[in-house]
C-alpha cells in the first residue's frame, strides 16, 4: 500500500525581491525515490533548505508523517527521521571517520555507550565502503568519500523517514558514484525511506528515481516519470528549449 | 532619601542641643542648614575599600560627636551653630576618579572641608583642586612626603609620612642589632619610593641590605622569595599592602624563611580580624607598625568614639576610623574657632590653634620647613605578637623605648 | 642546582593550574565561538564557594573528613557549573546567535558579567582577603634542601587529575564526541541532531567550572578575595593565544611552557619582571607563529 509521508502546503519563501519558492504544494509517498530537477535558480536548494528547517518559510506548512515541521529546529528534525546531506559535504574534519558516523548517536540522549553503537557504525561504514578509512581523519577523504560519509551518518539516524540529497554526485569520481547510488538504495530499502534527490545528472535520475519533480521559477511545473516530464511543454520551455 | 537623612540629622542634632544649650539656640540649629563635610576615600576597587569603609565610619561618628558634644559648628550666619553632615565621595584609589569626586562634592554638595584621602596619588591629585576651591583638605591616611612638602595653603597632614615610618623602622632595626635586611616592596608609588630609601638607609648604616620590588598583581612570589632565601637575611621588611602582604608571609614559610627569620609588616595589617584566620601559626612573632594600640590612653573624645563604635559595629575602632574621626572633630573645632565655614578663615584657624583629637598627642599645624609644613606629627609604635591568635591589645610594644612593654621574641 | 630543581617543580605545579584555567576558556571558545571575559570572576566565585564550604558549611554540619578540601573544591566546581549554566541560559543565550550582530554582544555580556560578579563579591563578602587552612603539611626534601608547600603540591596534583578526567570526558564519552563535533562544525552538528542550545549551556557550565575549581584549589596559596581572579584571566588568555585559540592540547602545552618561562625568569633573572616574561613569550608567538602552537591560520567559520 502506498501512503503519504510528506505533505507540503502552499509553501512560499522570498529573499528581498526574489520569490524563490512560490506557493508550492506537494505530496510525497513513503518509500519512493524522487528526483528534484530544474534549471539553476529554479528554487530546488531553497525548497530543500525549507523542508530541512534551515530557512523558515514565509507561508505554508510542511508535515512529515503527521508531524508539523515548520516550527521545529534543525536538530529536532533528525530525531523525527529527516536527514539531509549538503552539496559541499559537511564533515568533522579532525574527527575520525568512525567518530563522524557515531556523532548523531552522541546527541540523541540514548543511553547506550559509544561502544555499544560501534557495531552499527561499522555496519554503516561497510554499506558505504568506508570501513578501511574508519580511523582516518575525515579531513583526508575525497569529496565523494565525504558524501558517502554523510550517507553513513544518515544510516545512524535510523529510522530514516525522509532523506534529502542536494547534488550528491557533483564532482564525484565514477567509481564512487556507484557506491553512492548503492547506499541511497540501501537506505531507501532498509527503512522504507523516502528520498528526494537534487541532481543535474539525468542518467542517475533515470536509474534511481521512479518519480521526478520539475521546478521552474519557484514553482513545481511538472511531476511524473522522467519520460512524462520530458514531454511536458512547460519543462521544455523552462530549460530554454534544450532537450531534457 | 537625602531629605529624610538631613531631616533625621537635624532632629538628632536638635535633641542633643537640648541637653547642652538653651532652647533658643536649639531652635536655631534645627532650622539651620547642615554644614557638609566631604569624605573622599576609596570605596570600590581597585582602591582599598576596606580602609575606605573604616574611614567613613570614623568620619560619621565624628559628625555625631560634633553635633552631640560640641553643638554643631558655626554656620555662616554666625553666631547660630548648625549641625555637620558627612557626604561620601568614592575615589576608587585612582587620581582621576578622586578629582571628579571632589569636584562633585564641591559643586553639588557645597562641602566646607574634605578629609579621608587614603592613597597618596589621590591626595596629590586633589591637592591643587583644594587650593583652587579654597577648601581645607585634611589628609587622613596618605603618606607621601610630597603632600606636605608642596607647602600648599589648604592641605593639612595628620597622618605620618613615609619618612616617619622609615625613621622608626631604621631605628628599630638598628637598636635590635639586625645586620642583613631583606626588603620586599610593591611596584607602586609607595614601594618604589620607600623601598630604595629604606635600602639606602640600611646600607648607609653599615648593614647589608637587598631590595626586591615585585609586581602587585602577581600572586606568585616564590621565585622572588627563593632569591631572598639565597641572600639569607636576619630580618625581612615586608612592605606589601593588602593581599601581597599575606602572600609574602605564606610563601616565605613555603621556602623556609619563616618562622626562623623575623618579619616586619610595614603597617597595621595584623590587627585586622582576618589576620589570624588567614595565617594561623604563621602570624606568631609577627612584628608590625601601628599608630594605635588599644592599651594606649585616649582623650575623652577618643574614649567616646571607642564606646560608640563598639555599639554600632560590635568591634573596636581601628586606626583608620580613629584618624578620620580625629580629622572631623579637628575641622569642626577650627570652624568654631573661626566662627565661619569659609575655607580661608578655617585654614587660618587650623594653622593658629591647637586641637583635641583622639590621642593624647593633640593636633597642631605649624608652617615649618620641608615636609613638616602644616603637619601634625603622630607617634608610631612597633608591636609584636608573641603567640598565635593573640589579641591586638596583648601585642608587645617594642618601640619607641619609652612605651616599650616587653622584649623581642625570635 | 637546588634553586633550579625547586623552580622546576613549582613550574610544573603552576602549569597544571594554569592549564585548568586555560582549558576552561578555550573550551567555551571552541564550542560557543565566544571569548568568556569573566573567566577570572568564575575563578573568584569558585574560591569563595570553596571558602564558604570548607570554613563555614562543613563545620556547621559537623563534617570532618580526610581530604575535605578536595570534596569542597569539587563541590565548588559543581556549584559554579550550575551557576555558569544559569548565566549562559539567562544572560548569554539570548544574544548568542552565530552570524548575527547580537553574537558580538554575547562577548560584551561576559565583560559586563565580570564587573557584576566582582562588585557582587565585594558587596557580599567585603573587600578583605581570606584564606583556607593548608591542605597538607609542607613537604621537605631534605637531601635536596627543597621545601614544597603542601597546598601547592595537593592542588597541582588535583588539577592534573581533573585535566585527565576532562580528557576522558572528551575522548571516551558520547557527550565528549558531541562537543568535539560542535567545536568542528556547528551547522553540521546541528544537522546531525545535536541540540546546540543545550550543548552551549553545558559547555559554558563546564568551562566556568574548570576555572572555578582552579580558584578553589588555589585558595590557601593565592588567597580568597574579590579581585583574585584578575591574574587568572590574564594568564588564561596569554596561554590560549600561545597555544592557539580552540586547541585544548595547545592550552595544556602552553600552560606548562608559560609557567616554566615565568618561574625560571623570575628565579634566575629579575623577579619583578615575572609577568613580563609571559608577555614577551606571548609577543614572540604573535610575531613568529600568530596562529599559536596548534592553532589554525584562519578562524574556522
């Protein structure tokens, strides 16, 4: 049975004179992987920042699995199962990779000691292929490995309900792209997690996403399979006639 | 608040006057505006506010004494006597704050005289202001030689100057036959002027002496004291003021200088109640200078003060309070003698007359040469505790010889 | 030789206490990104709390324990830990919003706080100096002709133990990991689910607690009075600049280094310049290695 996990109602955000997000409403289903695409400046990252609590919306509401999110702090969202990654990976450079993965556990008030969580952490590292790097400082990782590290950290925030990925493949070596794709699938399957993937790489979108949301000028201009949206005249117009 | 205070004072003064004077003069006094006397003293850090508080207490009781026993002072509408009123000014031990506070006392409170200065830097800074305002300035506890050496018309010294103290220490050390004197002085005005002077006196006197000037803000004096230990003195002159004085005692014990080397503290720190609590056994045999000893015979005014002080504060009055009390009643006596509160006339009376104060020595301000200009010389004693937790009154008087009550314990 | 040994021992003991204070400052700086200018006043409050506990409250309760001083110092640390958290939540947190101008005011608030605490102490306790009984008898090393103040030895050792415990907290517990994460990257730490508001409050409590226990331990050596924190603040800042702001290891190394430079300089050259040696050391670092021993060349955002 398909059920709704995220409802967005009439969400708007202005920055001065720029209307970055205009009255977006959407409904995302549990366990689906969505591609969020659109030309530069169409409001994709703003939307991700709104959902993940980094911006407060001017109007509208966001409901994750029955919980209203708009008034929550970013740290509370992790506890509710909402996890995001950043385009420029945010890792803790001088902590080891293992410590980076353990960090979400440190803050959630769980009584288990770090030692008890070590197995789960190594499991997450195995999934992301970072086991060999466990004792290295995170600062020594490549961009792709740092992205994998963010995903490994997401695995520790279990159960993940919604994973927001902002350009996870930007500047990543092809071998690691495979690994990232694999990990995203793992998270999606293990937790029945909904994934929203912002990317410009249509091949990975096609491979991963059952559903694509296209944004243009702060609004959702099309939604459907990649083939469906490619055919939409609005989408074609938004990309200035370039074929998607 | 101000209104309430002056009202109360007027009522108190009136009640006192009923006992001593006629009904008519009492009516006049109740109606008279009080004569304000300023107390300019450190009441907040970095000044020594402990001393400032004692000075204020002495001055306030001085005013009470003047109003109850002397029937107030002569107001400008002579011959109707008016009550005196103490107005506080906080100098924080800083020259610039002292100057600002004095200006405010003069312009806002219209004071007719000021006393209380504790730090020499403050006294020297306000001295020209007192000249400018023609305001009698009684220096309660500052001790720089320059204060009287400046020969200013409105400044009067009742406190001993650094030279008196140095004279006493020198004479004491000579008379007890010490040969190697270590001097520890602070990097303040007091330490950097008196310290080298003391060393020179000892060396000139045929002794060997070394001087260490330490940083007042640095609580760790062990490195200094290790050097002192190497010098192997037979007496240590501790010129620390406040916390450093204690630190020198404690840390001298740490390096093994105490208890075998006699130590002299340059002022009456050991009479403060916390001395024994802080030092315990280490305070035993401590030698110190004092301007007062509880067994000494006081004037009637001095006895009155001790009694009132004990009633108000439940402890005996110490030198700072006695000195400020003395200054207040001397000033009032001068106003009475001049039949005026005008600075020129009061100063004239101060120079002319002899006045009663708290001790038997009395107060007179002759315009003598050098540092003895308008300065009333007061006795200094060298005392020694002979057992731990000893009361101030039981300390042995070692010096001057005519007051001596016992022998030096080593 | 004897003099050298004695001043080296002293430097070691002083270093431990310096390290405690500097860690308090640098810990708060690395978590909250503000400099706590009221460090010396928390040191002072710690010394007063210790004085009250040891000389008034324990005797009133009829408590006679061996090592009561250690219990008292730790309780003083606990009290200031709580006070620090209350102060952080009520006075600093409202302004502490990184990236806004109000953030700068949080630092100013700590300056105001130092004045408040100092004057408060004068009002409550008066301006006099107090002391507590020595923790231990002097230690006499006969062969070397060295006498060591028992309180210095005891407080130095206690300080080392507390530093060690603090390291265990930081490197062996989940709370410590959370702190280290926040010190690295506040934004990422928040995304990972750490409540920065709570962690900031804890960090301020811990940092001020470390300074307080230094003040408490040193009570019999450097006395208890409202202005006894001034030297602590100055030394603390010298050390964190030398060690590199935000580097705990740097703070520890710099603390021992400073104690050594001061002690040797004062013993073998001129004692009155003791404070100056520290500043020369500091200026040397600012000229040749401005980021400090273990600091980074630029401040992380």
